[in-house]
C-alpha cells in the first residue's frame, strides 16, 4: 500500500512539474475568456455544425481541443449550481449553491442563491420587475440586492486576483444575474441585464456608481431599438430540420409573443418588452455588445497581468424552457448563437489577439426534450404537480398516523421537499422516521424514480451507486431539503405552476449532465478527446495554465491535453 501511494505521489509530482515547465516556456495569456452557454447540451453544437458559418463553432471545432464526453457529477443541474461548479471547480456540497432557490433554515423562507439585501442595486432604478419577469427564481427573492456572498468556496477568478496582487481585471457578464455573479467570483465585478430598465446593471457589492462607459452604454438604449420589431427566421424556412415544428401545443405561448414565427417584441412601453427580447437571440446580442464595450473600455489584455472575462449567454436556455429543444425556435437560435460567437472571437482577435487569449467554452447544464415530445416517440411520461404532494391520499394517511392536522410538507423547491421542523418537534416526532415514511410513500407515485431522506444523505446511510454519489455531491446540510426527490427520465417535475414551461432541466439523468468542453486559442492544439471528463476539471486546468493556486474546494483533474502533455 505504501509503495502504491509513493508511486501515485511521484507520478503526480512529475505531471505537475512537467506541465508547469511546459507552460513556463511561454508567456501567460493576456486574456482568459470563459464562455458559458446556458443549457447547451453536449450534442447540440455538432448537430448543426454543417450549417454554421466560419469563425464561431467551426473555429472551436477546427482549432480547439474538443472534449466529446463531458458529464457533470452532481444531481441538481440548474443554472447557479453549474455556474458555481465552473467557477470553483467544487461540487455543490462544498460551494453551497445547491439550487437556484433554497429555504433559509433560520427564517423558514425561500432565498434566491445570489440575493443579498446588504448590497442594493447601483443607482435609483432597480433591476427586477416581478410583474414582468417570468424567471421564477426572481419571484423568490425578497430584495433586489445581489452579491456572491453565498458562494462558500473561492473561485478561479478569486485565485487569479490573489496571484496577480489584484492587478488582473476580472469581469462577469450575462443576461442572468446568477450567470454573471458566480464566475466573476468574490474579487471580480459583475453585470447583468435588467428586464425592468433594458440596461446592464450591477449592485453596490461591486460599485458605488457606474463607470462612465457603463452609463454611456445604457444611455444608447440599444434594447429599445428593437421596439415594434420581431424575431424573424434567419434563413429560408425549408432549410430547417424542425421546419414542421413551429406550432406544438406544449410550447409556452407567452401572451403577445406567441409560439409561431414571427415573434413580435411589441412596443418598448410594454412591460413584457424586455422579457420578450431575452426570449429570443436578441438577449445574446445585447450581452455580446455590452461585452465588447467592456473589453474596450476596461482595456482587457493590455497589460502584463492576465485578465479574465466570463460571458454567459442565456438565450439557449430560454429557448429550451419556452419552446423545447425540438423546435424551430431552438434551431434558429443555434444558428444565430454561432454568429454571435464568431463576432465575439473576431472582436477579441482585433483587440487582444486570439493567439494571446485562452478560450474555454462549456455549459452549466444540458436539457431534456419536452415530455409530450417524448410521448410522441413512445415513452410513457407525464407532468407531476408538487403542490398536490401534501394532499395525496398516501401522504394524508401519514399525517393522520403522525397526528398532524395541517401541512406536513412545508414546501417543495426543486429538487427538495422541506418539512415543517417546528411542527415535527411539537408533535415529539423523530425527523428521520418522518422523512423515511414520506420518502417511502413518494416512491409509490407515478413518475417518481427516487425519494431519499436528507438525514440518510447527511449521515452516509445509503448504498453505493453512481446516482447516489451524484445526490451526495449536491447535498449541503444547511441548505438542502429534508427529502431529495427525483423524477423518472423525461418526466416534468418543477415548482412553478403559474406558467407551465415546455421543458425543465435539473436531474442527474444524462441529458442534463452532458455538456461540451472546448478549449481554444493560445497554445491549444486541435484534437478531439473522447474519454470521460468533467466540468470540475476546467478550474484545475485553468489554475495550472495560469499559474494560480487551486480554489479552496477544487477537486477536478487537470486536462493534460490543454496544459501541454
């Protein structure tokens, strides 16, 4: 055993020394550009590769290191969870971002992952209008304040700031606040799109007042130029694979926006106008334009320190939710995303040089097809309604058994059931016994694959199995719920029932864990790698590449093909 350990230690040391010496032969990159495409399942870029133009995905596939078998290792594949993994190289059990929304055990109230009432929005105008924002996570927030304080581990960008004595310029940009904040880390600065104002905003965690260039960008009112316009198809309708899929009854028909082309944005004074822009490729276009202005005005890549820019494109995820993957809208968005990437790479080449830039592209999660679409293909799938869990006959019988006359299930917030602990204590009941009883009953529901006691997860009282390991990696004792619930593949199980979405991610099934990982730019050779890799490996790779310490919770293995094996 000692000999084996010594061998592993020496081998690891040799790899570390080799890779660092390989990297040290050349100057560090002037810019690290980390691109996250929200909801981009791993197979989707290749599906349309022959229809893409030059300079976007084709540049990545032709010039980059393409990992074809990248899988997340945790169980709740949601936006903030995946972005935090990409930022920290840690699992949710360590970085703490177990879901977009979780219940605060002290207050008993829902909390949004990046909400922080200590840091209000910069300026007089806020960033969220709950009456027009269809993102249910924003509805859970009790304030407009935002910060990265809930991320419990350091990020790669934090370590870059530390290693450069604060000289590295670090930014995160996205339509979604959680997409920008996570990767900017604790040390960087983040901007996100306001569906209330039509501009990019930030919080007082980052700025007391906006830089002049941000004010100038917002004053341009680029979003408003889309007033009374519409999202039209990019190409001839007959050229699309999903040309016959423009009107499916299970697509989400937003009032005034519809589910068939063209999709009108309406007038800018319509309260849903800015929301409609984000439900189209325009959201990515605005993100691109703002990022260009940031690169120019913040002079990224212009000094000795390596700078860092995270750009998270959100439109693909919105397409998934509202129209589904097998839709004309999703296909058109992919073609436009390719153009957006090509535009970004061209701009970076002009301003910094692609030869001086390390690019890494990944996604925060994948996505399933809509359950109704899978039913058309012959699968027995349906939709589950969480609000009815507590009144199901089996649960009602348990409540009678335990002497409980009111709600036992305090709330369901994907993927956890939260129980009323105060009520359980008042009744003198054993929490684990109650969890077990409810989990056992949940397993009898149609469409439920697994229901597991949170106490058993915390105490390690579970059998060894790949899916159990994924669930453990997602569990944080202070934030996760009392019972983890997993639906069968392609079944729909989600909290918000006011606006039924076409499809929803958030499971450990392979359609949700499968994402692309592509490195390109400085010192990167072109190749395809088919072995199994994981998104946690990205941070370890970046740290070795840039010569920074590993973030505090990082657990990934460096990708040797990238760092110069």
